[in-house]
C-alpha cells in the first residue's frame, strides 16, 4: 500500500529531508552489536533446548565473557520472540501409588461371554486449534467399539447422564 510521503512525514512530525537522511544512513554501532548479541542469545537458547529464560541466558553470556546487561538481554529476547519453554510440574504421591498398586484389577482377569457385562470409560483432553477440548469415551469391553463419545466445545451437545442406544456417537 502506497502512502503520500509528505502526508506521512507530517503525521509523524518529521521533515522529508530528515526522512531521506535517516533512510540513507548506515546502521548504528549499537544496532550491529544487538544483531551479534541476538545471534549469541539464540545459540545459548538453542543449547538449553529452549528452557532458558532471560536471567539464565544472561548468566550464560556472562560466563562466556560477554559484558551485557540483563535488561538488554531481556529486551532483545522479547524483540526476537525468544521465550523459555515452561515445564509442567507433576507431583508424585508415592503413598497413593502404593495404595492403588496393592488393589488388584479384576477387570483384566474377567472372562467375558456376552456384551453389556463390563463397561469401561476414560476422559482426556486434546488441543485443537489452540483450544483445549475434552473427550470422554465409554465402551463395552466385550465388543470394544466406543459406544458413546462426547466432546466439549461450542458445537458439542451437552452430555447426558447415560448414552441411550448401543452405538450413539457425538462429536
């Protein structure tokens, strides 16, 4: 899209001569240093497999002999879209795991001779287009097809207390 240069200079409060002088000027020493530093930041970030944020990248650069401030590192990382991966913390409860491990799973040992004896179900979540959707599945263990599926989301109908019909599917 082309705009009138005179109008744009008036909007931004600069002269046309000043605009042309700025455009023909070489890049400043600071810009060249920032570009070289950004390359080093990307290297440190890649070596950490994307887990280092600006404080740890700053520390790693200092250990490599670069004299740079922590705010400058943070600003360059923000400007270039370099972010640390956030680790999900899962807490294990060994006592609870031992308790459930001591209870035998009788479903695994059961001989099934006809449908509708044992029903199993599970719920999980899926990330679809940046939105988390929940998926619930209930199935007959004898015949194994999913008898009922429900997904969360704007197009999904609300799940009822029970799924009527053997092979009702929604989603």
